[in-house]
């Protein structure tokens, strides 16, 4: 049979090339964006890239120094992560780069391992290894589809962690803002070192003027003229002030001329003794970066109609960190502020980030001295204003008003960062989030239900104290799965409800919230049922979900209890009880003695 090409030869299977191209586009969304790129987007992307660069350069240098690294490495990092995310990132406008929330974590991981004399080359190598480890963690997590791990940090604990991080950054930058440095470690040590430096007269008046003025200028412009690039305006004014007021002669440190060119592909060396602490730091940084990325991606996706692809975001962040680590960079994350700048400037695709990366390279190759007159206190001002944006005092106050226990969790996470350090602080935040979940399952809300005239169904007697009850029947609701940690609490509550005079004849468990029963809880239920039977009290269940009832059958409980203990609805169970007792609904009151309402509600 002759082929469509008119020849009799064998041709390759149709669609093989298109399938390979589709696979490549799936692995690298940037290729898909490029194939569908529209000409009318070009001008907007280029303009947005130019505007974005004015923010990337000073922030990149400032956040590198926040991480304890040379300013130039912040620019290397910015270039590589922007290019890598443009290729692998699923979001059209999300911007990556050095981040203020990661800076202290990087410093806490790397600096203790660097030489005591402050070997910047070793610190850079360690930071590059850290970026490679973070990238590996992210890629492996994406392959295992572990994007849900970002949910390990609840919002209250994240608020507390960020508040502690903001205070740590602020205190750490104050000496630099005032023109001197301290050798102290930790929030308390840095605070006392800063106070001693002020008392000893180490502050440089000109540096204080530049730093404080820079902070005030940025905050005022961000508050009253949000469309003006506040950081760029401050940086330009600070650079202009250097020759105008002779800041260098007045003792103000300057950035100086940056190294020319771009670093070659470099595989950093690592001592085996450094691997364990770097891995621990990488896991913490990856967790914070992932949580930050998912939250930022969700916020901007909602505006553009895109869907968040958590596992693909992890893979892209991992690729960005791997690329940065191979060119003397350090770990990166997304930036809400830089993404917002790109969005306001009209960015349509990741070409905006590519333009920013290219402009930074051009600056490094052709104009390395462009920022040589930038005062160091101005960089401190950039970091401090970024730290202030991390703090969420309004959210903390809202927690106090809405739920005291979550406010206390936030405070505990704050204290963990402030007193123990940044890396232990993230461990405290994750631990508290997990413990809070366990606490809610361990001591769940439980109550007694009654009938409210004029309302269908059965309702919480705490919310409706006037609810009617049936003498001899207690309807108990336990709002959690039954498992080893709360099974005895369930048993004790049921027993407490039967201690009135006269005791109830039935305890009816409204079991719809019980989504699971483990083997420990099953044994407790069996013992409870036998104990109540000995007192002529029946334990019955209503609205058990089919999977849970199937579990009880596997455990043998459904057979030992008997089928007459399980009812499809609370209404049918109440009807069965009334048919056997002729009980009638009575006005509100504790028919089974004090405490029938299940005890006072917890103040949480």
C-alpha cells in the first residue's frame, strides 16, 4: 500500500515527534509559553523587565549580605534563578530571587560552618552546596508529590514565625544601619551588642542619617505613592548623596566596585562533616520556600485565572536552586513584592524575568562600578523595610480576638525564633502546628444534643439551652475520629454522662463526625459497652458512616454488639427509644444529673 507521501517506503509512526514535543513542554512550561507567545506581549514584558531590574539589583545585594555573603553573589543568584524558573516554572509572572525570609536561615546554617576568621570564599561554597541540597529536596518532593507538606505550618504559627523573623532581621541590621558591626549571635546577644555599641559611641552620624532616612523614605513612598519604585528612588538618592556630602570621608561604608563578569560553572567542594548540618538547614529552607511559593502562587493565580500546580512549582523552585548553586548562588524563593512590581509594570510572561537576568549580566560585564557609591546603610534600609513587611501585627491581633489558643501558638512560634534561633524556630513552628492538630483530635469538642421547638433536627444544648430532652436518653456527639489518643476521653465522657440520678437507659452516640475507629478505640468501645450493660444502660449509635461500620464489622464489634445498636439516623434511634419507653420530651433541664451538657466548652 502506497503511503501518503506517494512512495512505498516505510515512514516513522505518526505523531512521535509531536508526542516528544508535548512531553518536553509538560516538563518545561516555558517552552509551551514560548510556542504560544503573542507579539503584543513583547513590549510589556520588556518594560516590566526593565522596571523589575531596578528592584532586583539592590535587593539581591542586600539579601546576600543578610545571608552573610558578598553582595555580588546576590546578583549571580538572581540571574540563574530567573532563567531557570522561566524555563521550568508553571506561573506566568511569579518572580524568584534572594529572599529576606531565607537570608537569616542561610546565615544560621552556613556561617557557623565557615572559618572563624570569616572566610567569604568558604561561606559562598557552603551556601552553594546548600542551594543544591534545597534544589534536590524540592525536586525529590515534587516527584513524590509531596506538595501538601507546605500545609504542615498553620497560618497562626507562620504568623508567629514571620514576626520573630522580622524582629531578628531588624535587630541584626541596626548596627549596619548605624555604621558599625557587632560579633554577637542570637537576638538577645545582638540586641545587647547594639546597645553597647551605641553607648560606646560607635554609631556614625552620617550612616545613621542615610540609613534612617532611607527607611523613612521607602515607607513613606510605599504608603502614599505605591506606584513609585520606592527602593529605586532611595538607592539613587543615597548614591547621589555620597559625593555630594562626602559620605566616604565621614566614615560611611560603600558597596564599592563589583567583580567584573559572570562566574563559570562551579561544583562547590564539601567536607563530609558539613553535610548533616547543611541537610538540616536545607529541609527547613525548602519547607519555608515551598510555603511561601504556594501562597504567592495562589494569590497571583487567582488574579490571572491560572491554577496552582504545587508539585510543578516545587520542581521549578528546585531547578532554580540547582542552577543558582552551580554558579556561586544561594537558596532562593518567590517574592510577593517583586512579583507585584512585575504585575503592575504589565508583565505577561516569564520573559520579564529573562529580561531582568540579561540586564543584570550586562551590568556585571559592562558597568561593574555602577553601584560603587551605594552606602552600606542604604542596603540595611532595604533589608529593614523588607523585614517590616514580613511582620503581621494585624493578623496577630485578629488571632487574639478570634481564638486565644491560636494566638498562643503564634506567640510560641515567635518566641521560638526570637530565643532559640531561626532554624530551631522553624522546627518549633512545624512542631506546634502538628501538636495543635493532635490536640484538637485528642480533646475534641463534644456535647449533648436536644430538640429545639421550631427547628428540624437535634441541636447543641450549649447553643440552645432551652432545648428539650427525653428522660432516660442522652444524645451525645463526639466531633472527632476515635483513635488511641482520645478513646479513653470518649469513654470517660460517656461514663460521666451516666452518673446522674436516675441514670439514663440509653446513651445514643450521634456518630456522623466519627470518621474512623482504630483498634485501640474498638477495644475501649467493647469494654465500655460491657460496663454499661452491667448497669442496664445501652450504648447505641446513629449515623455511622458506612466505612466506619465496615471497620467495626472487621473488628467483630458489630456482631458482638448486635445489629439493634446501629441506626441510620438520630431520629430513627429516638423513635425506637420512645417506642420502648413511652418517654415524652421535657423542657430544658439535666435529666441525668449535673454536667449533662458535656462540661463547659473549652476557651480556645
